[in-house]
C-alpha cells in the first residue's frame, strides 16, 4: 500500500477556481473521507488523485512517486464509482477479472485473484450471474471486487452508496468497513453523507468552497469543531448556533434571551465581543431527561415553550422557542410533550462552543 500527499493542489476551470491550494497527508493504510456540501470540490479532488482530471497546480504524490503527469493506469489506483460501471453482457467473474485480462495477466492468476476477492465479498455463489440478475448491493460488491483484484496501492471511492436505499446503505457501510480490515488498504472515500464518514473513517476531511475547513478524527470534528461551518455541518441534527454579544459575564442574544458565559471561555472574550454560541442537541434537554458531562454548576435551566416534537422511539427531538427562534433538544426516556407546553430545559454549558462572529473560528483554543 502507499501514502498519498497533496501539496498546494489547485483546480481551475477557466477563470473559475474549484480547488484552492489544499494540503493533505494520507497515511499508509489509513481510511480517510472527504465530506462537504455539493460543489465543495471533494469529487474533483478525488478525480485529480485518480488522474481523471488534470491539476491546475501543486503536486500529487502516491508513495514516493510524483504522479502529476501519469495517466490513471500508471498510478496503481482503483476507483469505485457511484454508478457501478459494470459490463452488462459479462458475468460477475468476467467483470471482476476484465482489467487483469486487458493487462495480459495469465488466466490462472486472474482466476486466483477473482476467487480471493469473491471470498472476501461473499460473491462466490454469484460468479456466473450477469449484473441484471443482481441487487444494487450485490452490484456494488462486484464493483469493489473488480477493484480488489488489481491489488492497487490506493482505493478511491466516489459516493459509492448514493444509489442504494437506506437499509442497503447501512449494510454496505458494514461491508466496506470489513473490507478495509481484510485488505488493510489505503482508502480515500468521498461522500456527502456524514454518517458514512463518521462510521468508516480514521480521519475526516471537511471541505467548503474548495478549501479544507478541518481534518481530524470523527471525535475531533464532532466534539472540537474548528469553525462555525464544521459545527453546523457535522451532527444530526446539527449543532444549535445563535449569534450573541458578551455582556456582564453573560451572553445576550437577539430577541432578549440570556445565558451565563460558559466558564471555559471567560478568559477568551471581553465585554462587547460578537460571538456565535453553539450547543449540540445532546447537551440540551428537558430537565431530568439527559446526561450532562460537566459539574452541576455548569448546567443552566430555563423554562422554554415547546413548539414541536419528533418522536424517534428511544428518544424524542424537542424544538423549543428561545428568544424567538427554535433550539433543538434531545430527550431520553421520552414522555409526551405538547406544542405550547412550558418545559424547564437544561443547558449543559460545559459542552458549549463559542465562535468568532467575524471569522467563524472557534474560540476554544
């Protein structure tokens, strides 16, 4: 396997910049995901690594080779696409071994590699079927098998589960995680689904407008978001974010609401500073129906009015009005709540975040 290094990588289409000088080091055998909203440059970055898009500047290194000018077939990478791209007239066996046949590999070598990949992906009983006889999940496993037989230095996945229904996506996430454990490969995975990124990755690269906002473990980007954008992008439901002004040891919100200034930020801000207050729904809950992480003194209670609830079985999302806007809370051991009901809500301020209103950067550091 191999490392992947991007140095000041850029991509322009005419006068329009799509990727703006990103730097990234992917370790040998690491599973790393590129996530971000549509148009952020994640798929373009993957295609540049694959050699399917020319770079406009910078350097791509796979292992100890600079591959900027190498065609895809010379980079020893394998790519799995969203669309499967299987040949409909070929069997599973023929699809999986086709690239090796084109490369002139001996028939016995092709047969051995196909059988090994089929065993890993539980495809042995499907080798003589054609794609039209397979389910969506089976087709995606064949596409992954076609990549495995090539024994590439790097696996590239471009939103491979987007065409599957929710149940199949969950199953295929498990398949991909098992695959990575078995082949112990370097993987770069592009997805718009943060659940895929969080569950699969060693590290996550969050992109926005052609820039990297943050690189970190799933725990890092969830618990310690570097920017307001990351805080609002990672998490389902996303973090509650509200603009406020620091005043007299408190946060004053538009609409008249107030909260104590979280103690972890008391030496980070001064009166008059414009900030963005953030609190995840897990850290806001009807009194007695959550688990707080800090000391009792860090929990601040306010009576708020429920506007709507979303029962989810073992928990309920509660939307409550705070200074004219809804905050989302997560309630464990649900009890019935009705719109218009006044409920004491607990804010675990030990888990609160503050971001600069001007730059969007976290003030935690």
